[in-house]
C-alpha cells in the first residue's frame, strides 16, 4: 500500500488577502446602509442591508474557514481541516436562501400598503453601495473560480451588487413618479434573482460533503488510465473525492501481475494519477492475482 499525503495548500487559501480586503469594504458600508435604510424607510435599502449583513458574516466565516483549513493534520483530523471551507460555503448558501425568503415575505406585506420612501437619500446610499460591491466583485471575480468557499464569498458580493442596482432603479421610479409599489416590487425581484445561483452553490458544496466524484475528475478515464499501466491486471474499489476545492484524494485496489515489482508499480501509479489528474493525495492497495475480496465497489 502506498500513501502520498503532504499538506496541500487549498485553492481558497491562496486568495485570502483579497477576501480580507472585500470584508473590510463591506463591513464599513454595512454600517452606513443600516442607518440609511432606517432614515429613508426603504424596504429595498433594508433588504440590501440585510444581504450586506449576511455578506459580512459570510465573508468573515469564509476567511475564518480558510485560516482553520490551513492548520496541519493531526492524530484526530488526519486529513486536516480542509472541510471547514466547504461548511462555510454551505452556511453562506443557506443564509442567503433564508434572507431571500424573508425579503419576499416583507415585500408581500408592503404590497398591501406601501409606505412613503425618501427616494433621494435612498439613491445616494444605494449608489455608494453599488460602487463598493462592484469593487468587491472585481477583486473576487477570478478568485471565485478557485474554490467553493471563494465562490460563496463572490456570490455574497454579487447578490448585494444586484440588490444595489435594484434599489437604485426603485429609487429613480419613486423619485420621478411617487409610485411606492416600486420598492417592494424590486425587492421581490432581487429575492427571486438570488435563488438559482445560491442553490447551485449549495448543491456543489453538499456534493463535496457527500464525497461525490469531483467534477474536474473523469473517473472512467482515470480507471482506463490505471488499467493501461504495464503490470496492472485490474482495478477495483476506485474512489475519488474532494477534501475541499482544489484538493482531491483517491484510493484504489490494484491487482498486479508478476512482470513488475510492487515498488515499481507504485511509482508508475502515483506518477500517472498526480500528473494527469487533479489529485494530490493517493492511496493504493496492491494485490496479487491469487488474492480475492468477497465484496468490491466501483
């Protein structure tokens, strides 16, 4: 049996500096937006503030998860703490979905009796928020492709950017027409718009927790590649999963023939999996042809 288990830096860990910058921007704006939402009596602005609150908490959670995930493996956490990043992504997604439901409910209540909104002040606050969120999106855009944790943080900022745009549209409508139904209408549209992306994020994160095959690994191609290595008779019990985004692991049972030594075969197997596939941790159980297991898996 061979194991290759070095402490691999997660994808999110490489981008934590940008995450901290965006967290600082968002935290500062949150305070201003809550005050502005209360003073202007705007649900759309308060909805944006609610999303910003979840953003700040979500970004902070993502950053803490990265720091925890950087801790080295120990006797109790032999794979390390990578999964904290995935848990952060799940929590972010669940909170965003919950906030969206709440905004939809509040919008429904306001449709019954829309209050007067101080549109001009609302526009100013929303405009500042839009600039803050655009800056955050530009900082995190490339990072979001690296990991689910960073993608969750990016979606937090993206949802707030969309909310800021919606708030400004509602503000312009109310300022020019005094049609205060625009406030709950735009709020409801924002709540519905956030759902699809957040749901996809949640599904991806849950798939990691369920140890599903990573989407960047073709397990059938991996099997064929291993079976074509000289000395390999067959491959069974092949499993591939993610510890976190960018850190994939695998294990497999390999039946060998007599034309190659175990060490030679292990070297070829390890080289094949780590060089051709995005796998950083490998475990192989080498078996002779005479060895037969009663139960095997994929």
